[in-house]
C-alpha cells in the first residue's frame, strides 16, 4: 500500500540554523500538508499546498517557514532560523482530492514524521 | 476559533469490552470527521471517516455522528491490548478561500488502555 515517507526521522540542530524537512507524498495525491506536534500537545496544522502554491497557512506558519515542491516527488518544509520552540514532531500528509471526489479521496494520510530538536 | 474537544482520559477498559470515545466540535460548517489512532512517538494512523449523520461500521469500529449536537464518537468492540493508544478526533474544515485545501483540526486525543 502506498505510503507517505519523510526524511530524516530525527534532526538535531542548533538554534538559528536552517533545517529542511523532506517528504515524498503518495504518488497520485495532489494536496500536501505539514502539521506539527509539540510533545504532549495537539497536532497542529501548518500549511497546505496545491498546484505548486500555498493554499492555506496557519498563524504558526510565519516568515521563518517556507514550503516547496522542488521536483515531481518531493515536498519540503524549510525553517530558516530555528528557535527552541520549533522543537516538535513534524508530519507531512497528502490527500488525493479536495472536493467532488468523494470523502475517501479527501482523507489525509500521514507520514511517519521527523522529530526536530533545537538546542 | 475552531475547537475540537475530547476527554483526555486515560480511559481503561478490560480486554473484550467496548471502549467509547467522544468528541465535540465547535464549527457547524465542518463536513468531514476522522478518527486517527496514534501510538506513542508515531504518526496518526487513519481508522475511520464519517460525514453523514448516523452510524458507520468497519469491523470492530463504529463511528457515530450527530451534526445537530456537534458530536462524534468512536466505539471499539471486543477491545484488544493492541488497541491501547491515543485516539485523535479530527475535523475537516474549509479553508478561508473558496476551493482551498481543507485543514484538519485535531482534538487533544483520548488515551485508551486495554487491560489484558
């Protein structure tokens, strides 16, 4: 069964450094998402991406964050200058369709996550 | 502010019993509702989705939706120790602009322990 994959599984970085988290969505999916989960807290939406542009973003997704689909398979999240409070699990998700495709096709499937630790 | 509320638990049930997990949501415009299971340190794993009022059954799992009461529940029959996890309720909300991708709003999860 197709899966969303993410690399690296763990990333340790120094405060102020740039990190890039990578995701390979399910191949026939068109909508891509990033979520984060701070330890012990809720899963929070960061950004959605469709047709090579940001579709929606949350208040968390400030100018320090950016997303990109550099090729036909990868989807990346860049944090420009990491802060201690960026330490979290970052999940990539993808869905096949948005509307008009039936509810199963709008279901979001999550990757295994990248655990980011900022020191 | 869209809110999804769940009892955090922990909820303990004996093996073979029925576990009942509840969720309420604030946005009346919400259209699709999902239950994910999350093991410690792992990513959310889809169990079921529901979008029509009433019950939806899938194996040992039954999701129930009442849009008038803004309430979603998940029943797990014949609970097994392997069902021990945190269960996340998620609600799919329309984005701010027409046709934009829908974001999931998650509850804080209910921690379920099934005792052998």
